C-alpha cells in the first residue's frame, strides 16, 4: 500500500497518508475540517537494494555454472603455458 502526500489549500497543513490504491481520495482536512484537501503527485517509490551486493551470476543455472567452471579451468591451464613460452622466448631474444 502506498503513502500519499496531501496538502490543505485552506490552512496549508501538509501530511502523508498510508492508504490503499483503491481507497477514495480524502477531501476533508483533519486539522481545519474544510473540504480543501488535495492529493499531491509524488515521484513514486524507488527500489532499494540492501546487502553486500547483487550480481547477474548469483542466480545462474547449474548447467551454466558447470560450463563456466570448465571454461575457466581450461583457460587457466592454457594461460600458464603461453605465459611460460612468452617469458622464455623473450629472454632468449634479448641475449
């Protein structure tokens, strides 16, 4: 249920009211009892994420996780070989 902002054009009293979306708009000011109350247009609620973080990989399927793990392990084994080749070939060319 949303919170609505109201202001009275008669006395200037402003307040928030927690009411259902299907409830009728209030017309009478609770302070001066005049029928000059109007509901203000608000910016709306924002989504607030609390916690350590949310990542797109948090909710991946098991098959995706297994494939990603296999891909990562194959890249790490290839990366080690090419790094060794580069350092060995680079020092041989400098001498």
